[in-house]
């Protein structure tokens, strides 16, 4: 089988041949058609991720066909077209992942390969209306967006929702799920082109987070937000507190721009705000997300497809965030 191996921080990932995988107890082998990229893959190659272990095959997202099953895995999976839940060992508590939870693609070998070995709990039928590339774009970003917006954020029809950094893979799914839920969705971005793209997906409009005072413009033209879904944090987090309506929820699932340097706690308690953290999602959240994708016939936004051989170029491409939505690798060679 062909793999793309990340050997050390500062070294480019390399294509290497490895022996074919054999399924262990409770595992299945999936011959991959496509793999999705996430900012996690970029952070790891940059050495900006906790507990990096090498050598490793990165990649948390994949879609393909089950070719082998190990002991104690139902043979009914053989030949099925699947999309992979990107976590391992969430645990029993729906409110939070357990201590052995980890993400596929470090420390366990992931999907930047022609095949992957996964626990059978990771197997879910691929939504029939999606192409292989769309299906591979879905798992990590889709479940993160669904949990942040629906499970933690409790989005409701007619509510005003702000989604920041709309070019991001997770943010784009959050927009699609929020529009499907009947919310009035506003976005922020560094790019006018990306705001226009968001409007074509159902957003009401958007604001450039790099322009000082954008939050005042938003309050004047749209009024306060009932729900804010953010992955940036940083100095701009204070603006999100400003645009939040009394009683609003602010859900954070990332901190791309770093820690907020200061928090106006007076506004937090006076406005009775709920600051909520969210990370990926449980297998039940994943199943609910797939159900929403099916019911609303949502198509993930795939910005660009690279060949597996070009995985290193694809990961490096994420450095300046030029994409709108997801980058995908074609794993058939
Ligand atoms: N907790 C979890 O389970 C989880 C899961 C997935 C991702 N994450 C984290 O969430 C973040 C986004 O992940 P992703 O995979 O969606 O990344 P991505 O596809 O690479 O998107 C990154 C986007 O972040 C936006 N951004 C950058 N700086 C910003 C700022 N100062 N203010 C607002 N937006 C800003 C940009 O939007 P524009 O291009 O529109 O300007 C950019 O396109 C990363 O930090 C990632 O590590 C966490």
C-alpha cells in the first residue's frame, strides 16, 4: 500500500510503500477513495500540536470501501461504502470525551494512504448523494460544526447566528447546518470573495474581521446575535462579546488567533452570556450529523482536490488559508 509518512517536525511528508494492512480484533480495513485535510494536519507538521509522535500517517478524514474485517466485526460490513468517524474511544459520557479519546491520524496511523485500519465503531454508511470527495470532506469538520452549533449551541429557527472565519472547513459546515435549521446567519471573513460565497450558501451577509469597528457595523445593521460560533479567539474575541445579545451563547471550538488577551467579565455576567467550549463530537453526534446531511441533502464545499502524492503540497497550501471549505486528497493511484 502507499502511505504518506510524516517523520519529523520540519521535514516534508514523504510517499512510502508499506506492507498491506491486516485487521486486528475489532478492526476493519478500508480501501480509501479520498481523504480530507484539516487544520490539525497543518498544526502537526508545524510542531504546534500537543504530544506529537512520529513517524505517523496523518489524516483524520476518509471515505472508501470495507475490504477486510477482523475478529468480532460483522462480515455485513464487507464491500460497504463507508465514511469514517474521525475519533477513537470517545467513551460513555455524551457531555465530554474520555481520557483515552484520540483523533485518527496521530498517534494512530490515519487516512493519507491507500488503506487504513479503524475500529468497527468508526464505520458509517456513506451518504448516497455524496461523491467520494464530498464524503471525505465531511467527518472531522462536519461533526465539529454539528456539535458546536446544534448540540452545544442549541441553534433554533429564526435566531440570529454569527459564524466567524467563514472560509474555514468547520465554519462552512456550521453555515450550512445553521441555514438548514432556519437560522438567520451572518459571517465574518478576511475576504470579500468568501463572504459572497457564504451568501450564495444562504448567509444574510458578512463583515471583514480585519476592519476595526466591524462589530459596530454589524450591531447597527443586523442587531445583536443569539448565537456566536467561533474558532479564532485572539484579540477579536472581545468583539464577539460586544455583538452577543443578552442571554446569548458563544461557542468556541478553536483558537487560531491565540488566547483572548482580556475578557470583559462585566459584560459576560451583566448580559448573562453562556461561554461554551466544544470539541469534535461523539459517535452519536456523528450519526446525527450524517442524518442532517441526508435530510437536507447538504453537499460539503470542496475547494480543491490534490493527488495523494501531493499531500505535502496540500498541507502546505493551508498556511495562508486561501481556501473556502475543504481540501481533499484523491487516494486512488
Ligand atoms: N475543537 C475541535 O474539535 C476542533 C475541530 C476542528 C478544528 N478545530 C480548530 O478550529 C480552527 C479552524 O479549523 P478548520 O479546520 O476549520 O480550519 P481551516 O479550514 O484551515 O480554516 C481556518 C479559517 O480560520 C479563519 N481565521 C483565521 N484567523 C482568523 C481570525 N483572526 N478571526 C476569524 N477567523 C479567522 C479564516 O477564515 P477566512 O479565510 O474567512 O478569513 C480561515 O479560513 C483551527 O484552530 C482548528 O485547530 C478544533
